[in-house]
């Protein structure tokens, strides 16, 4: 058959294919589709604010994100807005850190003035392992505990807690552990944390005597801010943050340091680190870290 005949057939078939398909109900769009008020089918797509995107046969709406106007008002597409990438979540901003030093008691109460909507981490350290630590405050915030990092022997017990600030003003955060004779906390406040804040956690107890300390790697899948606590209750002095990590507070009555990388970094692998002063080497340190969205 001559080539021109084949071309004519292809053109004829292409001309017969529908440019659009109108639906009357969801069943017209298949198991995963929805018939929108415009009369065209849309399908799930998380990159659209509405969660739905029009299909191939939706005429001038094809491939556009569906916008659900109140009361099914006339539909319109904001092509510029639809083409723009979704805005990234705001970076965390460091607000303040309070480190009162440890107490030789089972309870420590720390006054702090907070801002509603912000986010607070209580980075606790204690010399008793195997016994729960609790965090409460006078504003009746809900404190969520993260993973306990401890081991019997010389290493301290570390645990991070977090809460969203409900009301602005003066507050008192209280940390308690039955039987503790050395108990401390670093309180750090941030702005810009989203409702479900935790991306991933990490931590470890010293595998051997060393001058350098790390939490182990945190592998993040989105932009996050990493916060880490290091503690060694066997000596006194100033821990030092590794390059690239912000020193947010120390307790020199023992060796403790709180570090972060605020305002955050893109998805990747991060290993918070710190080290003991000079040539000091010890096998009694513990580390705990969290990556916050």
C-alpha cells in the first residue's frame, strides 16, 4: 500500500479520536476518578492543592488542577498559580535557649517566657537509668516524649520531649525523675515548626572511649532542622560543637551541649557531632537527636 494511503488512514483515525469526554457521575470516570461540576473527570494527584487533577480528555481543563469553589460556582483556572511549584514549608527559626544547669535532686523547675504557636524542646539528662522522666508545665501543654537513650553503667539517660506553645506568656517547665540525684534540662524554643514535626530520630551510647561524639546518621527525605543533645556525667567542662553545628547551650557542671543546624538543610544524611575539650577521652557519653520538619 502506498505511503500516502497509510498517512491518510492515520490522519482519519486521529481525527476520529475524542478531544474531550463529558461525565455525568463518578462512575463515568472509573474506579479512581471523580466527575467534577465542570462535567470532566479528575483523578487523585497530591501535587494539587485540591488533591485532584483533570485527565487527558478534559478539553481546555486537561491536566490542570481542579479547584473546588464554594457552592460549585463557575470554574476557572489560574494557570500561573497552577504552574508555580508548591511553596516549601517555612524554615525553623531559633528563638531562645535556657540551660539552668543540673540540680542534685529529683525535680528541676525552669521558668521561661514563650510565644503562642512556637515549638519547644526539653532536652533532658539524668544520672539514673531505667526510670521514667516526666515533663510538665504550668501552661498545661502536652509534652510528647521521644526515644530514651541510655545504658546501665556510667552513661547518662537522655530523652527529648517536645510541645507546641498554646498561649504566650510566662511558663514554668518541670522535669522530674524518681530517685535522681543529678537532673538537668536544656529548653530550646523555635518558630516555624509544622503540626506533625518529627521526621526521624537517632542516638547512641558511646561504643568506646573517644574524644569525638556523634548521634549516628539521620537520613531525611525533606528539608529539616536537626537538634541534638550530648551528655557525659563523668566530668566537668565545656563540650565543643563540631563545625557546621550551632552551640545552643552548655552545662559546664557536667559535660553537656545542645546543638542544631537551624534554619535547616535540604534532604540528605546528617550526623550531629561534638567533642570533649583538649585530649579528654571518655566512654560514658550519650547522644540523642531529632530532625524536625
